[in-house]
C-alpha cells in the first residue's frame, strides 16, 4: 500500500466518521462531485495531487501532518476478533483484563503497577494475546496493537454478552453522586424522523468520546481514569404500563 493510498483511505474513513459526503467535499473545494469521485478512484487517470490532499485535510479539520499520523495509526489489520477468540478471552477474567488494558494502550509496566500480577503471569497473558493476534509483543516486552482505529467487539458476541451480564449490573449499582459521575434518564414519545435524528446525535457523541480517549492517551496513566459511558435507546414503556394496554 502506497503512502498516498494510506492517506486516501484515512480521508475516506474520516469522511464516514464525520458523516460527510463527496458532495460536501466538492462544495468545499468548488469542484464537481464527479471530479471528487475520480480523485478517490484507484483507476483514475488523473491521481489526486498533494495540494488537493492538503485542502481536503483542512476541510476535515486536520493538518497534513495530523492526517499522516492518523494514516499511520490506522494502518492495522484487525477490525474485530472471531467469535472463538472472544470466547477464549472471556473464559479467563485475568486474560480479559490484560486484553482491555492493552486495547487502552497500557504498557506492561502500567499493568504491573496497578494490578496484582507477577511479571511472569503478565507476560504469559501477553503472549496469549500475541497468539490471538490482538497484539504483537516486541523486544523489551513492548506492546504493539494489531487493531484498526475502528476496532470493536463483535455485536452480540461473547465480549459484549459478558459485559451485559457481568459489567452492566455493577456499572449501574451506584448512586452516581461522585463529581465524575452523571446519570440522566429521559422518556418521551418520538416520531421515526425524530428518533433517527437522536440516533445520529448518539453516534456523534460516541465519536466524541473516542476522540477524547485518544487525546487523553497523551497524558500519563496516573492522570487517566476508567470512564464508562452507557448509551442506550429503544422503543420502550414500563411493563406495568404495557399490562394496562387494550389488546
């Protein structure tokens, strides 16, 4: 994969993340939509120029250097694990904990400083994650993630099922009175159009959370705190109300 191709793939990803289209790019650059599509085409006779990449980068809110960094960070292989791999993770709570730490960019030293693991135990689990291809364990026990920036656990898979059964009750078992805690619950009746708009807002909030997480990685571990954000939405009314409905 050439460096230009990496940049183009990153631009396409960012367009998707920001819910922007080729038409939006065309309007920003004062070009036709067809011209933009040709620029992004692998078979184009007139490949995109570096100047155009800079213009599109600025449209997306990046400098060229920042876009190149994004491209480098995104050049990973895995977007998900297999069901079998996720099952193996949830079968061992310590392995799962080490995996979550690794995914959150912890070093081996970070893990050992926080959790009751010996160096041998931690290394054993990191080697297992290496076998699962989630990470590559480098010389000096350095951890390199083998996942893309849009990596996620499988929808309805073992990891999500584990956190739904084990993590969610623990997460909600709080008075939410700490300064870093917040609990808001709202109920109303929305049209399908309004519901779709709210779904868009939730997706944007999820992206913002991911951006803040990435931004926080620049700070030392002692200044970062594990934060759980639960975003849930579905057609619903209390079951006691439903029982009063006419058939």
